[in-house]
């Protein structure tokens, strides 16, 4: 491509498009049609330029023109309560359901690792001695010890907020770090399972595993499920970098990244519920069976929500991505 000839041939169209975009008054019907036509042509020009004769200055100008023209053509759409309702009834559960083949195995394998760590600690006194001195371990595991008072050491509302913040950070790390081939996600998961396994193992060695489960299960089922979902989706995002499938790597990462961002917002709501359970139900005076039942009901409700609403949404074509009108317009690829 001769860049000078290309610019001379199309400069008038670009200048005219820029002139229409600067108009402060409402465009007439003919001008609106002209703007759309020039927008489509300039998009093609930009594609040809990027493929054949990249020029930073000219590419920057055309990129700006295309973006401004698209904004003018599509218009700004304001979010509404209907969008929020659609997100929680279709987009979020669909994204979680669609990627269930990633987070369900993640949950099963992570739980197995946590159980193995707990068994190792509970059955090996030398491992317990390496964790802490006998008096320190007794202070943690005895009735009224640190494991039990942890859940009632702060006012319920502030404790719930603190728990929500900590768990939201773990979820965000899994989703954000997933793009690094998913490797950091394994570290986040291992740290969570190590902490869980240590608590289970020490309390089991003290003969108080039932008490610990009575404190853990009311909130832990939903909390850990949220972490497993985030980790599974983070791993899927990392795999997209390796194998984008039939899509280009850029488009695949954009689609999966937008879906992961939506999941992060949805999981923040799930963790809010978990934080409320941990702040108000776990340390409450309810019988252990009642507290565990509340946690089991919350977990089953979330799974039913994902599999019922999410499955129906996926079968109707929902992927968890944003609406097509809100996506970045793809630049045509020159042959």
C-alpha cells in the first residue's frame, strides 16, 4: 500500500466524518445516514492501515474517529434496575453454570487436599509440635479457646464486614491472577486449604472436631464455594491464554475477562451473605444443628440458583458476557 496515495484518496471522508462528529446541533436524517456510512468506511480503512501500512499518527487519528463515531451511532445507554435484575437472574448464574466443569473439579480436589492436610496433622504428633508449643495448641483448641472466640471477638456487624472484605480479596486475586496462566491461583487455593486443614487437624487431635465443624459449616460452605468458583474461573481464564480455541486470543481473553468481571460482582453478593452468616449465625447461641442447617440451606440455595437459573439461561443462549451493544466494536480484519 502506498500510504500517501491512500491518505489522499480518503482524507476527505475522514475530514467529513470529523466535521459531523463536531456538530453541536442534531443531525438531519441524511447527515445521520452519511455519518453511519463514513463510520463503516473509516473502520475498514483503519483495518487496512493496520494490516498493510501501520503508521502511528494516522492509526491514532482513525482509532479516535472510529471510537467517537461508534459512541455517536450507538448512543450512551444508562444502566437500570432491569439490567441489575437481568444480571442476577441470567448473566451471573449463566457464567457460573457455563464454567462448572472448571470450578466443580477445583472444589473437589481442593477439599481433598484440605482433608489430607487435616489427617496428616491429626495423626502425626511431631507435625503438631512443629506448628506450636503444646500450651499454645491447647490455648487454641480448648473449650472457649482461640478457635471458638475468634467468631465472637468483635461486634457482629464489624466482624461480618471484615470477613466480607478478606474473602472478597481472595476471590479478586483468583480472578485477576488467573490471566497469568492460572499459576497464582494454585497458591491462593493452597493457602486457603492449608489454613483449613490446620484448624481441622488440630481440633481433631484434641477430640473437638465436632465443635470446630459446628463453627465452620454455617458460613464455610458458602464461603468456600465462592472461593472455588473464583478459582475455577481464574484457571479457565489462564487456560484461555494457552488455548483460545477458534477465537483470536485477544477476543477470547476479552470475552472471558468480561465474564470473570461479572462473576466477581456476583460473588461479592454471595460473600456478603456468607459474611452475615459468619458474623451473626456462627457465634449465635443457636444449637449446633440449627446453625449447620442454616449453612446447608444457604449452600443448597446457591447451587439450586446456579443450576436452575444458570442452566436455563445458558440453554437460551446466555454466556455471562455483557450485551453485544456494550461490547467494543471489533475491527474488521483485512484479507
